[in-house]
């Protein structure tokens, strides 16, 4: 029976980011992944790092999102240097489009709130918007959100896994954890389908599937999947440089002429099959916003399951069982929030306290 200081359940971006940090501090880490690392939500995502575009007025995680974004510059540089992979980390910002005064007014409270917090958000007339992005449709005004970034999340996952391996993280792949085991005093390890693995600490980062992992005497964290459809279009030349968002869709330009278009928000359980209706809706929205995309090639389509808690906020920190913590429910912002989540969880393990005030995100809010 192999033993670890820390076992991490789930090799998505949250699990791998934490594994990398802990291993860098000399902790013996095992990541147990039922498939291959980074093939679920962390693969399906668009890679937007968008504190501004995602924030509603007064968002309780706005500062956490901004703090995480601040960590990305150094993380991307370190990973690129370690692995030689191009992570497509880009800083052009987001254009948040509105078609009419009614749409503008729904965006305004958050924009004004963020300006009050010192973020230099600019409003652009339809003409100014077209000057910045000549291929967008006529008549669209925009808020320019200069702090938002993007990263190629699939390349990021590859780099994270490579970096983890280099730091000595052991990946146990094709293995499903069914239970976190404890002796009443504290965690003793995890139970798999055919074996047990001992560990002094266990972290559940199993994404949308986290609730299926049992722990005697502890109610599972109530995480549910929220399905999103996505597609990729390809043109010989990039049709725009900014991330483009509106009420209808978002479009994320990658290097070369690829554009990621997303996404739907569907309560469909664990069904990941792609459906014609949502994909058609995304294609129409993309073409309406940027007419030249009518000539692009449909290169790919897929779906993913966002891990969501009932209040839509992340669930971070220790549970009532000594040595067992969770990092779940990152919902629409798990790529963005991965670096700060890893810092918080690793500090908790190594020093017993969080570097960031996260009382509102503790798992105990659901009674566990
Ligand atoms: C369509 C879509 C678009 C998105 N766009 C963005 C975006 O632009 N920006 C952003 O910040 N976020 C985005 N997100 C959200 C982001 O992808 C997620 O919040 C994030 O990937 C969650 O990471 P995770 O590691 O918690 O989960 P996952 O990546 O799902 O990883 C969980 C892992 O746990 C494994 N696992 C599950 N159960 C077990 C078990 N019992 N035993 C062993 N292994 C197990 C799974 O196989 C999986 O690999 C998007 C999500 C979707 C679906």
C-alpha cells in the first residue's frame, strides 16, 4: 500500500495546480485521476481570465479573481520556461458588446462599481468599437475591460502536468476514488475500487463528480454539473484580437485563426452529448456578431461540465475531518481561480491558515 503526505483526488486544473505548489515545498504528493489529467472541465473551458467580464455588481469573489489573475503572469512565465510550451497568455482585454440601450443598462451597474474600485473601464461608441475591431457587425457599442486576459487552457494543463512530474508528483491514472477514509480522529487515506492508498492529508478536487465520493459521517459537498456547449471556428486570418463577449455568446481568439465560441449553461445532469440546438444557437450568435465568421470552417465542437455549488461560489478549505479539505465549485471561473486556490489550499496545509480571507467560501456553509 503506497503512502503519500497528500493525496489529491482529481487531476483537473485545481488538483494539478495544488499538486505543483505542494511538491515544490517538498511534500510527497499523489494525484489520483479516474481518466487522464485535464480532460474534463479544464479541457473544455475557453481559457478566459476575466475578473471584469464575469463580475456582477458586488460580486463576493471579485477580489479573489483579481488576486488570482495577478499570479498568472509569473505562473505562465515559469511554466513556459520549464516546459517550452507556448501557453497563449494574452492581455488584449475584453470588449463587452451591447446592441441597444437596454443591454447597456444591464451592464452599467457592474461597470460603474468596477470603475469605483479603480479599474479603468472605457465605454466605446459603435464607431470606436469598429475602429478597434473592424470585422465586428455595425452598430455595436462596447465596454472595454483592459484587465481581462486569456490563456490556452489545454496547453496550460499540459504544462502543469509536465511541471508536476518534474517536481516529483506521482500520477495514479485510470483509478477512481470511492471514499475518503478516516479513523474518527483524522484522515487515513482513500479507498479506490480495488485498493486503498494511505495519506496524512486528502484534498477533494474532483470537479463536478466530487459529490459521489463518500466520507463516513460527513455529508458530501453539494456540487452539481452545469453543462456548456462550445465550438471552434477557423479562418486563415484572426478576425479580431480582443476577447469578444455579449449577451448572446463569447468568442476567444487563439493564436492563428482559431476562435473558440461559447457557451451555454444547461442543467442536464452528467450528460455530455453535444446537441444540435445549442450548437446552432452559438453559430448564429457568432456570425451575427462577426459576419466574416460565416466563411470560417467549423473545426471542432464539444461540451464540458462546470462544477457548481448551490450558491455559485467556490467551496474551499478544511472539512470537519482533520486532514481532509476540498477545493470545489469553481463553476465558470476555475481556470482563472486555479493559482489562488492552490496558494490558499497549500498554505492551509503547510501553515494552518489561509493567506486570503475566505470565510464565506468554507465548506461548513453547507453544514458539512
Ligand atoms: C464550457 C466551459 C467553459 C469554461 N470557460 C472557462 C473560462 O473561460 N475561464 C475560466 O476560468 N473557467 C472556465 N470554465 C470553468 C472551468 O473550466 C472549471 O471551473 C475548472 O476547469 C474546474 O476545474 P476542476 O479541476 O475543479 O475540475 P475538472 O477539470 O473537471 O477536473 C476534475 C477531475 O477529477 C476527476 N475525477 C472525478 N471524480 C473522480 C474520482 N472519484 N476519482 C478520481 N478522479 C476523479 C475527473 O476525471 C477530472 O479530471 C469553463 C467550463 C466549461 C465547462
